[in-house]
């Protein structure tokens, strides 16, 4: 059971989480994110230190410290529990204040970012102790690890986690951190933003769990973005492939990487709402149900790169040379289209755009279009369904489409357009494709 930042972000919500994990007597690992807003605050502290703005970093540390001091007083009622919590908070903020006095580097920044999950889990565990809920505190840094390529070491995670759990045969509740792990140098590291979902899925795979439950503040994955479009509704059932497409192309409720461990070991994933625990939510399994369009997702911050070369495009090995440039800079490609004289790709990581562009210019003329958005229409076998493409295009007759990706997946049709048109395009697609809403 993984609970996101909003699910633990207020004292009363932590109490709701306690109620949810004690509703039955099943054995469970409870994975917590940092309190909502904490990771952003810690990123801000790291940024201030990276720019040698120690006064600003100190101000941000003190502001966050103040938040936690009021949080634990609302969370806990007994003097003994409050004393414990005060000690926990003091230790972590002493650590952050010590960092102000030493030379800042990337390893220290990762230590800073780990504080959020460590604080949330320790405070939650203190709450369980206060309420006499039997539980085991399970430090993720004892078993979660990544290799030199930042990939999770699932066999090692499995071995370590099982060897720890075997020592607690009678216990039913284990509390641990999402997001954080150790790297190949045995330093504190993390699974990047949204990584608590990934943590839960990896742990689920490691113990061959019956189900991985992702608890957030929304009742499942919706058929469109509810922040932009009215009259969206949750989808009761998705296949792993459909869910992976939606997560990758912008559905914020689920971290894209969290699908593969569950899919590999055929473990059901449920997306549930902490605030409405009896809502059906979304169940993701290997089973494919129904046909036609199920959902639409959108991904912002996309940059399109077009390489035009009438002399080289048809030459053997041209595409390989293009892809090798992106591989060299560890920059993944979302979409690709080709014509007789040009190839266009999209990326969402601009950290090496300058170097990539410079190398691509050796192969041909390069055009770069920033501020684009990908809209993905997802459903079982929609790439083979009659009339689906026509229906999609009819919804978007008023919007210039920069690229179309069709046929690469049987479950997905993706379109690239100017980001400023995204919201209206989503509304138009919602109206045209989900007339039953």
C-alpha cells in the first residue's frame, strides 16, 4: 500500500491512512511519500546551497522546520509520543543545518532530498505506536538499491527484503519509505520524482504481493485530465499496456516506471482514493477488456527536433547515427516520424539540447520547436479499430498537428501540437470521443 504526499500531508490524513492499513488483517508493506510540499521545499534548499546562498537556504530550512513542529503537535496527543516526534524532527533539522556549514555537492543534495520520506515514515510510525497498532519500521535504505545506470537491482532487493521479513513472521504491518534507495557506491540516492510508486511496485514484485495499491487524492485514473476537462470519470479496468501508455504520456496519477515490475510478475495494481476509500478506483491487470478509446493523456514540456537531409536520409545507417547521438547524451525519444527527406523526433529532457543539436547539424539541417505537447489517445486495439483515427482527426480539425505517431503501439495514437492549444484540444477530444459523458 503506497500513500502519496497528499495522503499523508495533513495530520488528519495520516489518521485516515492508519484506519486504511488496519481495516483488515492482511500482511502489508506500507510505503509513504514525503508530506506534500516537503520535497519541493528540500529541492529549494538544495538549489539555494548550490548557488552558495546560505542565508536563503537557512530561511527555507527554518520555514520547513516550523511546519513540522506544528504538524506533530496536531498529529499526536500523548506527551510520550510528542517527545519522540520532537526528537525525530530535531535530529533531521540538525542534519540540514549542519549541511549549511560544509561544502555542497550532489551526494549531499541527495541526502537532503531523502529527509522528507524519513520524516514522514518516522512520524507515522510514532502515531502507530501511540495508538498501540503493532507494526515494524522497515528502513528502505537497508534493501532498496540501484546500479550504476540508475536501474533498480530487483534480484538484490528481493533477496535483502525477504531476508529481513523472515525475522518478523507474526507481524502484519511494515512501514517503509518510497523514493529513496542506495546507489552502487552505497550512497543515499533516489528513484527520481514520483519514485514512491516505483518503490511500491518493486517491493510488490520482490515479495510477489497479491496486489500493489497506489493511494492518492483522486479516485483512479480518469479518462481525461480532470484539472482541465469537465465531466471526466474514472476507468474501472485497464491492461498493463494501456496503463503504461497513459502513465508515460502524462497521466499524473501513476509513475510510468511503476508498471513494468508489476507486469513482469503479473501483480495487479489498484489506484485508489484515500479520501474516498470505498470508491472503485482503477484496477490494472494483464487482462484486456473492451475495445475503442478508453482515455486521453497529455504531456507538456516537449521539444520537437527535425533533421532534414535529402542527401543522407535514404543512406544506410542514417537513422542509427541520429539515435546514437541521443543515446550518447542519455536522452530518450518520445515520438518519431520520418519522410523521404527528414526525420522528426520529440524529447522532454532538454539538459543536453545544445550538444545534441550541434552533433545533429553534422547530419543535416536542424529545426528545433520548443513548447510543444503530446496528446495520447489510448485504448485496447485502437490502432486497429475502424474509424478511430478519423474520429480523432475530426475532433481536431481546428488545431494544426505537428506530428502523428500511429501503429507503433496497438493501444495508442499520439499527436504533437503547440502546448498553448493543448487544453482546448483535450476538451474537443473529450466531447467528440466520450459522447456518453
